[in-house]
């Protein structure tokens, strides 16, 4: 439920509650007002009759007020009586076939030194249930109409008010950190939306600046590091071809391996940095089965050098959404790990179905917890010549395309599962 409909729902509930409460208050206020009006009129009538009697003892109140007023001469006013007595009594009236409420108000006066009780009576017809139900239904239909009208109006008004907010959401959806154009935000007079627009504009510009700085730094780092590394590596290889002692050759060979490792770290970190801002554009379905078969064939000689026995079960024409070059990086890292963290004369089992890729290999248990193997610079076997970035790189690539990856060690086997249905 979007924001405008939430406002409409809350406003509707509020209107309905207010109307319902207002109807109840109106009903009881109407009944109380009717009763109070009758009582006040009878009090005034009692006072009027008392005033006329004090001026004219022969005042014929019966002819003037009929049965509405009665005057009684008392011996004395009872001490436990209040100044006035109000009584109500519901009586069935046959002539009108309805209940009537008989209200009487008795007031006590001293007229010419004598105590009198003047009582006025009035009959009020009680509202029948059918009439009351009809009245309730009329009010209910009015409430329904008002509620529906309030929903429509509140939705239209809230949409108009929230239009800058929805426009900002659309701009956020279209926002690309690689796009050099600024965000086009709607002008608004609402203070909160102006703050939001200002924050979005500033945040987007700062993000783009940071991205371009990072991109420039990455490119410069890649170029500036790779060049001297290649130069040093070339010189070491030339020195290794000259007449050296066995110790000198071993030292240079170790230096050459470390340079290879440093170059690999540099390339992997640069690729990871670029993947942080990778955008899926025009990604198509690729034949993952064919790519996997090609990479297995590529690693065949490497596996044979370690005397590894490979068993592959590849389902044909497994199609997945992924960039082909990144898919090759994923498979190369997984197959390289299966070779690196294996025993000599060990086994590698590869299985590909439409829902998952499973690669398992024999080897020693990892020296770190299973949940940490996908972390950067986390090596499951410190004795191996590994930079500890491969699985982190694989996980990041798979996350970009919405796929999951998991690892477990079971029965002396390292098992990596890529879930295409995640």
C-alpha cells in the first residue's frame, strides 16, 4: 500500500470514527435537550402561576392551563423536599399506539404566607424503534457517502501533495552513478520536500564525484603498478637466465613468484572495486554448460599435472543470466581452488543442473570457519600459494546477478554450491 492510500485509509478511519461518535453525541444531546427544554418550560410555568396567584388569589389557573398545571395548598413544606421535584414515567397510550414519557415538575412556593405546591405536567412521545432505525439508516447512508467522498478527495489531495515525493522516487530509480547528468527534481513549496530534494541532489553529486575519483584512482593504480611490476619481473627473468648459483636461482625464483602474486592481487582488487559499481545492462542468457565444458578442458592439463581424477556431469544447455566474461572468472576461480586445495592423486567432482552448480574436491579441513571462506584475504589453507580473494570475487559476481553460493566441508571433501534459483 503506497503512501497516498495510507493517508486515505487513516483519514477515512478518522472520519468514520468522528461521524459515529458525532451521531451518538447528537442522539443523546437531542434527547437530553428535548427533556431539558420541557423541564425549563414547566419550571417557568410554575413560577408564572405562582406569580399570578400572589397577585390575584382568584386566578383561575385551571381554565388557562387545563390539566397541565395543578396547585395544592399544603399544611407545610416538608423539610426533606427539594425546591423542585422532577419525575419521569413511561406510559402506553392507546389512542396513538405508542409510549409516551410523562414528565412532571413540582415546585414549592410561599404565597401570601401559605405553602403551595405547583405541579406542571407534559407528555412527550417516545420515538419508536422503527422510526429510530429509519433515522439511523438515513444517517448511515449519509456517513457512507461522506466516507467515500472523503476517500476520493483525500487520495486526490494526497497525490497532489506527495507528487514531488513520488517524482523523487522515480529519479532515485533512474539514478546511475555513471551518468554525468544531475538528478531532475521537482520544484515544491513544501519545506520537508525541499529538504529531501536538497539532500538527494547533494548526495547524488557527492556519490558521482567519489565514483569518478575511485575510477581514476583504480585506473591509475592499475597502470602505475602493473608497469613497474612487469619491468621488475622481466629483469628477474633475464637474471635467471644468466649463470647463477643454485641459491641465487632459488631466491630469484621466489621473488618472481611473489611478483606474480602481487600482480594477481592488484588485478583482483581492481576487479572487485569495479564490480562494486557494476550495472547490469543488456545482460542476456548464456549457455553455462558450454562455458563450463570449455573451462574443464582448459584445466585438463593442469589437473593431470597434479594427478587429479576429474568426474564431470554437465547437463546440456543450462542457460543463465550472466555476463560471459564474468562467468569465465567465476569458473576459473572455482576450478583453480579445487586444484589448489586438493591432495595429490585426489578427486574433483563437478555437477551442473538447471538449478545449481556443485564442485567438490578432496583435501584437508579448512583452518578458518566455513562462514569466513568468502571473506577477502581469508585463506582456508595458509600453506597454499593463494591470495585469498578468489572466493570473495566469485561471491560478489554471483550477488550482482542474484545467485547464491555456499560452502561446506563434509567427509574430507570441500563442497561449493552455486544456486541459480536463489
